[in-house]
């Protein structure tokens, strides 16, 4: 017989303060999915390699599968659900993913978008190679990455008030 240890975790998830008793061994992914039904947080590799579970914690992206739920105490956590507008409208980055055909099966999309949110909220202008490196912590088996890169780059330029031209790939 095992004795599970629990910890009371108080944190803010998508703007709402919550409290929950969590198993000290549970991942943040499990807490978000199982206790709060935030299913945009995907369970992919569960070892921090694929990026499907990415969430923003205190302004920085983390793989929630290797982040213990107990560590979330006092933190501000954002998932893809936080991007929805008051009337259910999509965020600009979500629309760009649609416009640039950066979504195929969609499994990796929430994690990619949360990484993109961190990048875009920096307010910096990145080169395409820099964006490629910043997004490199994700695995996608469907899109070939170029359309995802286009969506992030397009949104970055729009937010900076600059013209974006879709690159020609030979």
C-alpha cells in the first residue's frame, strides 16, 4: 500500500484564481486536463520533447508534462483557452494559423500557439531563422513547419504594424 502525499495549490489559471489538492507527483498537464478540463493542453511525449503541452507560466512557456502541479502554487498559468475573446472570437495568432494552413491534424497546434504567444508578447522583431529556433522545441508530423513559421511571422509583422510578404520556398 502506498501513501500518496498531497499539497494544496493556489494559482491563477486563465485569469481565474483556483485552489486544488494535488498529488505531489502529478504533472501540471494532468492537473490542467483532469481537474480543470483544459484539453488544449495535450499529452504527447510526456518527457518534454514535443511541446504539445506547452503553457505559459508567469509569462514564460513551459512543457507542462515535466512541470509538477505542486510547483504551480502562486503562479499565473495560461493555456490556449485564455486566448478566446469575450464573444468566442479567435486571437490573431489563431486566425493566422488558419489563414496560413498551419493546422492539419491539430494535435501540436495549441503548444505551438502558446510558444508563439510568448514570442509575440515580447514585442520584438525576430528574423525568420530566429523564429525557427524559438519554435524548435515542437514536433509536428503533419505540416512541415513552414506554414507554422509563416503564421507566427505574419502575426509578428502585423502586431509591429509592418508589411509581411509570404516567402517563396523553392
